[in-house]
């Protein structure tokens, strides 16, 4: 339990720092929107893009430490709770955003709504981990050697690969074709999420079985 508390504390600190770095980077880019979005955008579109970039930077920065609690729920195989939170976000988002659009609000209001849902779901998951699952956390003895061995660069590269297409389309063709490309790219994300659904469920159990020296025959039986 001490080792688990140490790992949770290390991940929480590391992901919080990464979130702060992302926040600073996002606000820095938002201060120079023309360099980010290209010359085909109008002044009004650039101002809107900068505002959305700041809101989305806060959202992304908060998602880093929140992911630590989400992973802890997943490790404890509380899949029903995770699905309930995800379903609540999926249902509440259109139920609130559609009336906002009908009332005349624009994309910044939708981005703020997404930020608020991220905050609420993060608080719920944190309370569930700390109170229900009694998630141990210790901030003593940060192991830099262990963190150095973990490949965070791969995560960054994946995010760049997923986002570079939309950014290049924005630079070359402007906002309309960029929106079409983004929607098409989301289909790829959905296909990948379907493919990863089973592995995400089995991975915590397999890791626990390997850590407890479960016989290979039992692991094979789980996969068949």
C-alpha cells in the first residue's frame, strides 16, 4: 500500500506539472493566433479562435490530474461507475448545449460547458477514489529514475499526430474544410475506441494476475 500511495502521488504531481506546462503553452499560442491558425482566417475568426484556445487549454490542463483518479477507478475494475460518469457527460452535453445555441449563444459557451462538465466529473471521480475506494496518496520520496523510465514522449507524439492534420488543413484551406476534416477524424477516434474497449477492461485484471504470479494457464483461459 505504501508503494501504491507513492506511485499515486508521483503521477498526480507529474500530471499536474504537465497540465501547467500545457496551460502556459496554450495561453502563449492564444496570444499569437495568426501564427497558429494561419493567414486565411479573418480578424473576427482569429479572436474567436484565441478565446476557444484559452478555454480548451484550461480544459486539457485539468484533464491531466483528473486522469489519475480515472485510472485508479479503472484499476479497481469499477467499470459501471466510469460508464455512468461518461454517460452523464454524454447526455448532459447536448441537453444543455442545444438550448444554449437556440438562445443565441455561440461556440465559447459550448467550450465553457465542456470545461464545467470536466470539472464536475473530475470532482466526482476524485471524491469516489478518496472516500469510496480509499485511494492512498503520498507525496514523499519522488522517484525521478522511475518517472524517467516511463515514456511520456509517446503520449505527446500521439497527440501531435492526431492534431497535426486538422491544424494543417486550417492553415491551407481555412475554417470550413478544417471543420469537415475534424468531423471525419472523429470517426477514426470512435473506431479506435471500439477496438480498445475490450483491452481496457481486461488490462487491469491481467496486470493484477501477472503481479500475483498467476499460472500461465489461467491467463490463457482468460483470453479464450
